[in-house]
């Protein structure tokens, strides 16, 4: 983990230094210079795509995109989602070009004016869903928790509200509690007709993506406040998250991106888990740039 964070922040520092040295013009007055001097997009971003955690499905898809689009000079930079968004924030602040691996829902789309690069080869697939996955036997052992997890569903805009509150400085617990308190009508539908538990402990796993931090903490809040469960959260990487549910070490997760991002895990472990279906529709993954950049397609990166 330290290696990944270090690499991500090293890249961010390098980008920041590059931004500072590219021009004598003050960053606050400089205008976007996507095609200034006839430079290609690749030269302006040093042929780097700023990625997230190595091994993530989004990173695998991007490696495939680099191959499919024959981006031979390009490098996918490993790091973390935090390092990626920090680099993006710095670039947007100074109106500099940058290309990142991105996904929706994400608070960065609420905070910045961004766009996905078109993917004519369909490497990143179509829109995805986020599924709720539980261990086998949960329905029999904890029927109330199972019923709620089966009912849980919300929209990208709901999720982004929680994500943005966290990005703006609130603790995940505070942001989740605020959303639950402000959306009682939705929450009451999730738990309608479900008998509260008796203080049993439920364990949920999640990955450290902003989207999954938001959803998992909302689910935790509802289980504790409305259904009288004690909830333990395990933050792990995608592989251990799936394995934990499959082998019964954790009770479930609301963080399975399908059919593309977590396809490998589903194929390997699908027979050992129970898929309760999507809790959110309309997700998307791909390459993301600020809207001020004068490119529209991944094909443009070859120029």
C-alpha cells in the first residue's frame, strides 16, 4: 500500500512541477492551451494517463485500451484514487491538460466540468451496474439484514451527494448520517416491513473508492439506526473483498461493479456467493479529461 501511495504522489509532484515550469504566465491568468504551438496531446501530458490502484478492473481495461488503440508511447501511471483526484484537481485549477482513468458516479463530476473520451472500439464496455453481493447462508442466519440489503437501491445523484460531502471534508459517517436524515422517505422504503434485529453483528467489506465509501457507510447507518444491527466495516482491495464474501469471512458488500470491472472475480467466485442484483444503475468507466481540452475520442491520442 505504501508503494502505491508513494508512486501516485510522486507522479502528482512531477505533474505539479511540470505545470509550474511550462510557462512564465501566471496560472491564474493562463488560458487552456490544448493545441498551443501545435503540440500533440501526448506531448502536453508527457504521454501519461493518471490511473488508480494497480489490479483494479479499470486499470486492466485501460491497459487493454492502450493496446487496442495502439498507443505505443503511452504510460499508465499506477497510484491510488486519492492521488488521481489530487492530480486532476491541480490540473483543473491551473487549466492544464490531463488524462485520468475515471468512473461514474464520482464526486469529481459534480465539482469539475469533465467529459469522457469516446471509445469507438468499445474497450470499456457499456454502462455498468453496482451489485449487492452476500455470502451464502446470510438469508437464513440474518433474514432482516438480508431483506434490507436486497431492497437497497439508489441513484448516481444520491451517491454523488454523499461523495461530495466527504470530498469537502466531512467524515464518511457524518456524510452518510446527513444523507439518511435528509432522505427518510427513501430509507423507510428500504426497511418497510422488516423486523429489526437483536443487536447482531454484520460485517461488510468495501474498497477504498469514493463511491464505495459512500454507499457502504449509508448502508451501515441504516442497519444500525433502523434495524438494530452492529456493523463492522472491513476496507480491503477488490480481490480480498470478493474472497471474503465467498469464503464467509464477511457477510456482504454493496460494491461489485459488473459486468466489466469485477468480471474476473465474478467468474472465479460467482458460484460461492449470492448476487442480490444491482443497487445502482448507470455507472460508467473510461478515460476522462477536463471539458476545456479540445479532444473527443481515445483515437485523438494517436495524433
